[in-house]
C-alpha cells in the first residue's frame, strides 16, 4: 500500500468517510498530508468532526477548512505548499439527494474537480486521483460490471455530475499530461460511515428499536466494500498509470433482506421493517468486476463482509452515546 514520494499529498474531503481513512493510512505510511474539507451539513456534522479529531492527533497532518468550488481560496492557501499528488474525495454524494438540488452536485463534483485540475496544471502537480461511482453504469449494466460497460446514460444528476468530472479529468490529462486515475467505488460501508447509506442507517435503526424503512421488497443487492479496502486501493492508484478508470468494489454480494438478518443477529435485536415503494433513482443491484484493479494495482478486497459488518457494529456500540443521535435521512 506504500505511497512512496517526498512531497505532500492533498486529500480533499479529508473529514469524509473515505477521505479520513485515506488520510490515516497515508500518515501511518509516513507521508505528509494536507487535508481540506468544507465541513458542510450534507449529513450530520458530528461524524465529520469525530473523524477530523482522530486525524488531528496524528503527526504530519495539516488541515484547511476550504471549499473546492473556491479556486481563489485554494490558490491562496495551497499554491506554495509543495504538493506532489491530489486525491479528490470531496463530493456531493447520494443518488436521491441529487434530485433535490442538482445544481449543488454540479458545483462540487464538476466545477470543484475542474478547480483542482487547474491547480495541478498551474503548479506542476503530476498525479490526480478522482473518486467516482458505480452509479455511473446506469440501468442495465452486466453483473459483475467491468469498466468498459456503458456509462453514457446516467440515471441521476449525481451520476451525471461524476461522469462529467471524469470527462474533464481526461481533457486535462490530454492537454497537460496530468496522470489521472479514476476510481469508481461500489457501495462502501464501515465504522463512522455516512448516515445516508443503508448499512449505517439500518444498524442504528435496529439497535435503537426504530422503524427500518425499506424501499422495495429487499431483494435488491449490493456488492458491499469495506472502507479500509477502498482506502488502500485509492492509495495504490497513486502510481503512474496515464489515464485509467478502475473499479474498486466488494467481492461479496448481499441482498438487503440478508443484510437486515445479519445485523439483527449481530445486534441481538429484531428489526421492525416498514416497506415502501422502490425508489426510481435506486439501482436494483451492483457488483464490481475488479480484475483491472488486480492487474494494474495488485489490489484485492481483503475484509470479508461478515467481518466488516461486525466491525461496524462494534464501532457503533462503542460510540453509541452520540452515534445513536446522528440524524439519518
């Protein structure tokens, strides 16, 4: 997983679920990390401040509260920072949330990415990693899904904004020779995860005896990916690759019904499920073909689904005093 190099690595979205784990692994590897995050309220900020507090106790970490849509602010703060690589994990995420304010998703995911690419161009930063999403593959993707599956027909503004960011990154690669790795993530879970994602929500709802709101019949499935595996794969993508799109995803697929049953067993609580119509913005299934990640990065997911779910449950129970109060949409 080593990210060899001498300059600092800029990680955007450093207080985010994945970003904070990437920062932690880089710092443990002895790298200097500059983290930026605007600490917005897209979800309950208690999680963001908890993650950030863990990082600020580690040597080699510098933090700036900045928004990637503010090129002038980033230029002033970072222009002379000696940055070697950029890992862009700052994003507005969520297929349903993007229906409410698509302009916000375009601002952060496209304009923010453009600003970071321009920063790379102006300051000779040679490596750029862009986090993208499995949602980009649309409605009829083959399972498991390879990177060359059709991604030209996104189904939500979120996926469309990420597809646009990928295209912009390619333009900067072509024009200015920036080495770009696009990593497409498949359903990520783990301790201190996003509360708008199914694993955190259902863990909290079941543990606290709250109603579990389930869209559809629960037969929809996901290739869940443990956050540490995602973070390791992202760091491995720092190597020179030219321009590559790489899936990072779980090797174990589970239906939502089976996920609920597993959480019931781990928590020792019965779920009180209330069913709702399937949401049109959701996908029935996703499952990553990760052969390319194995070939190019030497990456394989290491954390099994049962092990990863147990670590999420253990974290939740340890932090329950405040985690039980985190707002879940």
